[in-house]
């Protein structure tokens, strides 16, 4: 929050704030001066976009809500509504190069349009409040707003019209289609109305799928090494490593199979269920890896291989199922159904793995 | 890409429909088609329950239980008994939430 002035307890409206890095001077309106925004990305913007894709940095990547100008707008210029997640705002302003217009940023707590609409922060009440705060009815002579289509789960066009007189037109899903949308006189083609999920769309999400699993990896590694090294005489480090490393590798591969390979190959992996898709990818991964990094030969090799083919594909399946929260086409009812079916399977799998590990130890120690 | 079939909570009451076409404007998956005088559900299984259509149907012709398809949020709600809530809002910046939002 380096942009905030330390002495101002109450955020000041319009240009009394420190100019943000993406502003290029100000534009006067009947309701006061507003910042004019650049349409090109700086190195700082690109770095911020990258960081927000790979870390929790996204949680604080926000712009100040309110009205901004783009180009040289007048009372007849179009008004584009956006969210306060800086990446959403940046994608919009990059798409408005060469267009004169107004950008009204809603306070979505730094969350993107679609997710914020689902939560209701990108919503009717906030839009009505921002229209009034910005004095929009004095800034423009028309009564039209272009709201991103993915804001529709939170914005009732009819309610906004009732409360403010502004008519909401839902623009295209992607900001990059805005120019074509305006050129067509505010008509979006069916393609512009449909959300897609391309390979690039999916891959860009994968770092944030890996991250939660990666945080748990050290604990997993500790359990594996302790279990494998455990002997009646104490923990043997040589055993821990010799018997543990194929399993450590399996764990790593299972995470990658569930969090990267399954999302990337989503359309081509058989089945519609994410749990099934993740399990299939995990099974192939565990089997292939088991051939390269086989458990040490001996009396327990068969049991260890069974653990590999039982536990790790289920782990991939569970991780792949988490991806339902990030896609553009999965529903809550569907995800609930998957969980009802597969949570018992996961729990049974973990229980069976514990039994197998105990059996491995019993055999190793020749207790029976 | 398609998700599981026959699961959506989407319900459409043709009686109430006036054919305004808002649903075809807001649906991101082409679930609705605007016919002569009324809309019709042409691809029900593509519905992801985002709730945009119901929110924008002035005539109450559409109902859907909107919500997040976030597995970890649903698991949490199964344990706590509440509604599934995506925890990727600002309250817990270091929450172990994945890529959603």
C-alpha cells in the first residue's frame, strides 16, 4: 500500500491521491478531476502480472476504486466497468488503446471480475454506489454502462437501471474483444459471449495448483523417511534413504501429475470426472516412474510397488479434483457429486496404505 | 470440454419467460437460445451454475443454485456444515487456497 499517503486517514477522492504509476496526467470532469490511465504496460505491470500468477502476491494486487479516464473522453464517451484486481484493470486498459472512454473501478477487494461477481462484491449495490460517488450522471450525457459479461452473476441490469437510470450492456467475456464489440455497435457475437479454457488459460493457472501441495511436501517427505528408516533398533538413515527415495520421487510426480499434467491434458484425458482424470494420469505416471525408479529388490518389493500404485494415483486424483475450483466450466453440483463419490475412496485408500506400510515393516522385521 | 451430465440445479419456467433475451446475453456457455417468442434451454449440461441468468431474469423464469465449484471449499463446508465459501478473498492472504480467483 505504498501509494497511500501516510497522513490521510480517510482516502481522498480523485486526484488528491498520489498519482498511480499507470496514470498519465488528469482529465477534468464536472464532478472533479480524474486520472488518465496509460494503455501500455510498463515493466512494473508485467512483473506484477507474473507475480500474481505464481504467488500470494495476487491477494494484495489492487488498484484504487473510482473513475478513471482513458484517451481524451467527453460526455458522449463510453463507460467501462472493471474490478479492483490490478491484473483485471491492466488487461482492460491494454485493450482500450486508441479508445476515448471512462473506466469505473468497483471495490472488489482486489478480486477479479468473475470471482468477485460470484461473491457479490462485483455487484449491483457496489456499482450503484460507485456511479453515485463518481457523479457519473454529470460526467456523461448518456445513460449506458458496459459491464463485463462475467460480472453478470453479481450485477442485475434491471436493478441498476431502476436505481440509477443507467442501462447496463454486458460486454464481451474478454476485454480484447471490446474494440470489435464497439465497432459492431455494442453487439457481441456468440464467440465473444462464450468463455473458453485454452491450453494457455489452463497452464497459467497451474503454479497456484502446485503451490498448496508443495507446502505439504516436506511433511510428506518426513513421514516417508521416518517410516522407511524405522527399525527395531531405531531410525536407520541408510534404510530411510534407500527405501525412501523411490517414494519421495513418486510423491513429487503425483503432485505434478495432478496439478500440471491433468490440467494441461484436460480435454484429452478420458472421462468427465476430474477425480477419474487425475487418477488415470496418476496411475500412468506412477507405473512409468516405478519402472525407472523401482523399489529395492527384496521380500517387501511387491508390497512397496502395491503402495506406489494404490496411494499415488489417488493423490493425483485428489489434487486434480481441486482444479474444479479454477476451471471455467465446472459446477458446484458436479463437484459435490464427485466429492460424495470419491472422498470415501480416498479415505479407504489412505487406510489401506497404512495397513500396507505396517505389513511392510512386519515383513522387514520378520515378526511373523 | 464438458463436465458431468445431469447434475445442474438450473430450472427454467417457460411460462414466465417474455423472450427478452437477457439470459442469452449473460450465459458464458450458450445454455440458452432465443427462439421466436421465448428462450429455451438448448444445452443444459453445459450449465456451470454461475447464476448470471437467474440474477438477470426480471421475470423469475430462471432459478439456479449458484455457488463455487471449489473442492476444498466444499470439503470445508461438509465438515463445518455451512455453505461452501471460496476463501480467496483478502481476509486470509496466506490461506492454502489454490488457483481459484
